[in-house]
C-alpha cells in the first residue's frame, strides 16, 4: 500500500486526528489535486468543484486535530480518494 493510501485510510478511520503529520496531509491534498496558497502560517487548499476551502496550520509538525476532522469530512463529502 502506498504512503498516500495509508494516510488516507488513517484519516478516514478518525482514530489518530492528533497524530497526523502536517507534511503528510499537505502531500496527500496536493496528490488529490488541490492547489495551495500560503498566507503566513496558514496553508489554504482549494480544488475545482469543491465549495469549501481547507485551512491548515502546522503545530509542532502536526495538523491540529480539528483540522484533521475538517479534512476527513471534506474527503468523505466529495468522495475523494475513491479512485485509488
């Protein structure tokens, strides 16, 4: 199983929201076709066909748990990653 697929499964399970590395989630979102804008410490991800903008910040190299939940909800709502 590839790294992106493992991370996607970890996020979708929802048991490790406090242990998601920022760099890994960032790489996954870029792999899924999101574009990134950086405004200070905020990394804003958007994608054509998706209304919401995902705003992530690194805290000690990790994603904040509520931001991992937002990413999971977005992935589930738009069924992203199903093609893997």
